[in-house]
C-alpha cells in the first residue's frame, strides 16, 4: 500500500502540499489532475521516495515502484538498449535475460531498430517511448506516470495508452497517473483526485462511466483509493 499521512511539502519557501492524506491499495488505479504548479509531480516524487516531506509520513510497501517522468531521463552516454538493460540488471536479471527483456520491450514500443542508437539521436516522442518501455520492463507493482504521453502525437498516445492498460490488466499493478487529459484518465483509472492549493479533492471525470465509479460504494477497500 502507498499511504500519505498528513504530508506537508515546502519548496522554495512555499507550501506545496498541506496535510495531504492518500491511500492506494494493490491493484487500484488513481488519476491526479490539477493546475500547473500545483505540486502533482512533487507528489509523485514523494511516492517514489525521491523527495522527503517537511512533516507527516509517506509509507510505501509495494515491492517494485517504477516512475515514468515527463522528461525521459535517459542516460545520454548509454545506448537505448542499455538504458533498459542496466536497470534490469540492477533488478536481479542476468545479462542475457536483461538483453532479452529489453529487446522485447523496445519491439513493443516500436523501437527495436533503434536499440543501438544514442538518446541524442531520438526524437522527443521516441525518448518518451523508451522511458515507458523501461518502466514496463521492470514489471512494477506500483506504476507512477507523470504525463507519460505528453510528447506523443494523438495516434501514438492512444496506442501506448492501450499498451499501458493491457499491462496493468496483465500484472494487476497499482497506478498513480498525472495527466492533463481527463478524458484519457476516464478510461484508465478507478478514481480521480484534484490537487489544488495543497489539498486533494475528489474529481469527477468526463462521461457517465467515471461518474458511476466515483459515486459507487466500493465492495471492498482494495478497490477504493481516496484521500483519508
């Protein structure tokens, strides 16, 4: 479970998060929206353990948390293949396994022909696809996505969104996804939250499907993610 308990975060002398409570159970899919600068990316970094709160606590009992950031964050001195192979080796795969898994995932995002390319030789959209492939290759049980399809054209955004949905269905991983496209979240998440002025609020997604979910009484706690 990922749990935020009265989390306060301050950056540049300003309070970004002001007593945030949040629980995400295994298998849940949660969307996060809000105005630019509201702290959505900071909340994801707290979830990933990349930031520490000023007060309150963040607990994460998921075994494998992976993040795909807005920026691909590829190692510029390593090939595309190595950008997947190295974290797979760190996760315990031997070199042959890591190369095989990395190659399979590059093929799934349509970049197997660029395996030996350098990151600087990729377009922004290609680099973002490598970042997504790297996250999926590690088979996380908690996937954190920060505007993962923002650099992609609409057709590819839909294609990779469908790939993301298929992987979540296959692995049962939990999801926390930041997006500026609520209509995409409506197809992908169980519930959406809005971050504004340091606080989380329930957010109604477009369409009757989202409304039915948000107003339903969950049968069990592991299918309900909300601020506590």
